[in-house]
């Protein structure tokens, strides 16, 4: 049984999707053993507490340097025996020490079809604003491993979502969450926990 540590910063809707999937048996081979927040007031911590999941808070501003923060977060994740780290709306950049110590063991969910609308600065509503400005007819979400390149790690699963006439960024964001993010993130976690993902360079293969 793999230990899953989820990193959060805000409301925790993706965390809730993971908890629901775990409770309904859609995630096997692993269990959420800790939720780590960069924000002590994040509602995600309440979601974790409501499900008897231990929590930790680690804030970048409590450390003199980014390197010190990177070292401390790495130590915390090791202390929690993290087999898999899931970024579920974690708004603090991960440092090189975390990434190198947990290579191909950190999964992120991005609210677009990478390589579209991704990279530095593309998070939250901005992703959907840019998709609407571009006039794309299809957007979606991507579950991917994290490496040193922002949104550049191996893609695990993608799911397309239709863009509709009259969509606002908020409406599109909600549809992408409901129709893609909350489905493929638990699926990617389940695949990882059951050793069903093979990574070769930047290419993944799902072993079914």
C-alpha cells in the first residue's frame, strides 16, 4: 500500500475528488496518509480533517531562503514516507531538491491540454481566459509527472472538454474540473499506485 501525500494551498476541490475516489474504491494500492498545505487557512485542511487524514503546514515565508524551504519540504515528505506526491492546487513552486528526490513520483493536474496554455504563469483562471481568447473549440485537463520544467513532465492522461459559445472563464473552469480534472487525477493516482505507468524519457505507457 503506497503512501500518498497531497500538497494543497486553497479550497481543495481536487483533494476532495481524490478522497471521494479513495472512499468509493476507485483508488487502490495506495492511501492518502497526509495533506500538506502552504496556507494554514486553506479549506483543504478542513476537508482532510473531516476524513481523519493527518495534516501539516509548511510556508515558504517561514524560511530565510528558497533553498532552506526546499530542504525542509524534502525532509517533511521523506519523514511522511511519501511514495507518491500529488499537487492539488499547490501554489508554491517546488524546488530542485524535492523534484530530484521524488523523480516520476510527483503528479500534477493542469487545467488544459498540455502543451497548450501551460508553463510559467498559466494557472487558475488565467488558463481558461487564454483558451477563450484564442477561440479554441476544445480544451481539457492533463495529469502529468512533475520535472524541473514548468508543466513539462511526462504526460500520464489527458481528457478533452468542449468549449461552448458564451462560456466565461469561471463557467469553463467549472466544466473542466467536473468533466476532466476530477476524473483523470484519481485515475492517474490509481495507475501509479498499482505500478501501471511505465516512463521512458518523457513518454509514458499505461500498462493494462
